[in-house]
């Protein structure tokens, strides 16, 4: 049975004067309604570019998008622009990191949410206003009947993020893409917003793609995790299994560098050495090899010459890793956890 959202061999390539930037290079994943997929990876790994493709945001640009993105059986890449517009905001909605830049400073918060509603509904002013107030109340804005007429700058950061969520959910979308939705917020507000998203997800049975740098957030929110490196999935599977039995060195590095996941206070945070590769000229073989501390355990020059496929590791069919190591579990337990 095909999943509610199925992304198959998605590629987003940007031709530039210096060559082709392969921002997304053969990404496949699936997501059911009511479930959350966390996408993690360092800056520039292709998280936003990939998820923007689902909303058709590369249309009309020089980007070359290929592969398939099927939502409830419909291939979104084959839709006409009119069909895509009808779907955007209604079936699929996006919550961005910084609501201040995503909201227009000269229109009231209420007007902007109302606009998002009226694009997809033939509703009168009164009915729309009622619906907007309902949504503001649902996302926890106090005195929504008054605050509806405030401008974005009159809202706190947390309230703006709530308003943004109200705007994204007002049309009851089946899929919500949340791109770093809480990065700009302090920890307490972050937790409230994540709680809110979970509550609304349960209520509306929404599928959520949650893009984040923070594996702690993933641990709280996501059913499955997809770890991206240089435009590709390098590990993909159930969150619990990935957090406790990660199967490849890049994920080991991510986990060791996240404060919220390092339970033992004496355990030191270890940043991943080096920087992500250029997507114009990624290294041959495994693109992580220049930074990988475990490549000496792979025989010959495989890591330097052959791109590993995304295949099951030691944890069964549902947990995939892109790495040549043959016994990752033993290496992780012996050399990473114990060190
Ligand atoms: N229009 C474009 N033309 C050329 N390259 C682009 C374009 N848009 C994005 N890229 C490149 O694609 C790569 C992936 O970008 P993307 O925004 O998806 O990263 P990200 O994983 O979301 O990073 P961050 O965590 O910083 O948000 C980057 O190297 C970026 O420079
Ligand atoms: S394939 Fe080789 S270089 Fe890449 S992560 Fe695995 S061990 Fe490291
Ligand atoms: Mg991004």
C-alpha cells in the first residue's frame, strides 16, 4: 500500500554559471496521515529545497525538479500551475522559521489569515472573521476577538508563530511542512509551540514534515527521521531506533553534538569536524569521507570511490543507512557510546 505522501527519487538541481548544484539528489520517503517525519541535517544539506518542492515552490525558477511526489495518489509534479495553486495552502501548508519575515508588516494579523482562508473559500467577511477568531483561539492567542486587528509587530515572537500556525491550519491541510518552526523562539515558548502542533495534529490527523537542526525536537515529535547529507538521505527509519541505534558515522556525529540528547552531564559535546561539502563538486565515493573517523574500517578504497546505497543495516528492513560499514552496531556501541 502506498503511503499518503510518497516522495520517489526526487531531484532538485540548480544550473549555475559554475555548474549544477545538486541540492536534492535522489530523495525517497513516505509519510502517513497523523504521523510526523523529522528531517535533520546540517545547514545546506537540502532540507528546505526538498520540502519546497512538495509545495511546487521551484516552479517558474531555473530549478530542474524530477522524480515523483504523490499526495493521496496525485503526482504533484505533473499538476498545472492552476491545480498547484488550488492545492497550495489548502491540502499542503507551510510554517516557516521566521513569521516576521513571512508576514506582511502593513496588514493586520487577522487580515492575513483571512486572506489565506478566502483564497480557498467563497466566504463573506463576517463568516471569515469568525473563522479567523476561532483559529486564533485554537492556537492560544488570548482575547482573539481583539488581537485579530493587531499588526505583526504588536505580537510577541511566540504569538506570531502561533498566528502563523493558525494561518497554515485554517484550511485544514492534510500535510503541513514546518521548516525550523521554533528555532527563533526561546526554549519555553518552543516547547509550547511544539505541544500545540502535536495537539492540532491529533485533532486534524495532519501529516507533518518537521525540518529541524535539533535532534532533541525530533526525539519529542517525530515518528520517523530522515537524516540528510549533501542532498541525499544517509539514514532513514523509526525515530526511536535511529536515536538509540544509529547506523552510520554522520548520524553518530549529529547525536554527539546535540546538548539536549547528551543525557550524562559529564559526557562532552563533540562537534563534527570539518564542513559540509560543496554541492557543485561533492567528494567522490561517500561524500562524508573527508570528515569520517571510521572510513579506515572499510576495506580498500570503497569510501573514496563508491557512493554507498541506502540499505538496511543491522536493525532490520525498516531502518536504512548509506554507509559501507558492515557492522555499524558493534562499532557504535564500542567506539562511540563508550568513548
Ligand atoms: N536557487 C538556488 N540556486 C543555487 N543553489 C541553491 C538555490 N537554492 C538553494 N541552493 C543551494 O541548495 C543547498 C541546499 O539548501 P537548503 O536551503 O535546502 O539547505 P537546508 O538544509 O534547508 O539548510 P538550513 O539548515 O541552513 O536551512 C544549499 O547549498 C543552497 O546553497
Ligand atoms: S561510507 Fe565510509 S566514509 Fe562514508 S560514512 Fe561510512 S565509513 Fe564513513
Ligand atoms: Mg532550510
